[in-house]
């Protein structure tokens, strides 16, 4: 009889240990998705640029405006929620070439 009670007690302890381990793993996974899946950064206001490079000084505001417009136009096309508020590499490159390489935005501001 005592042997049966010991085996039942051992079985109960094993069940409790297994349940505890599974619960801890589940809570860890849940905690990671709830807490670390959020972005904690806020937008930072841009400072005025005063450098010796006039092309850069005139071009940066146009570059940032171009990126903002590109994000606004591609919000519905993006599947990844991150890119609904951040530019893709292609958007940044297009705006860079439009502003600084081709100089279209800077040339319009000089007139």
C-alpha cells in the first residue's frame, strides 16, 4: 500500500513539474510578443542644417519631404507594418537621386 502511495505521489510531482515548465515557456513566449514587439521610439524633430555645402543645405529639406511623400504614397502597398511609417531602401535611393544626383528639387528651389 505504501508503495502505491509513493508511485502516485511521484506521478503527481512529475505532472506538476511538467506543467510548471510548460507554463514558464508559454509565459516567456507571450511576454516577448507583448512587450518587445512594440516600438518605443518617437519621431525626432529635424534640426536646420548650416554647413559650407549649399547644395546639401538646400537639398536636405527636399530630401526629407520626398521621403515623407514616398511613405504616404506607399502606405497601402506595404505588407510589413514597419514600412507604413518608415521608408524602404528603394524609396530612400529614389529620393536621394531625385534630390542630389539629378538635382531636380534643388534646381527648383534656386529659381
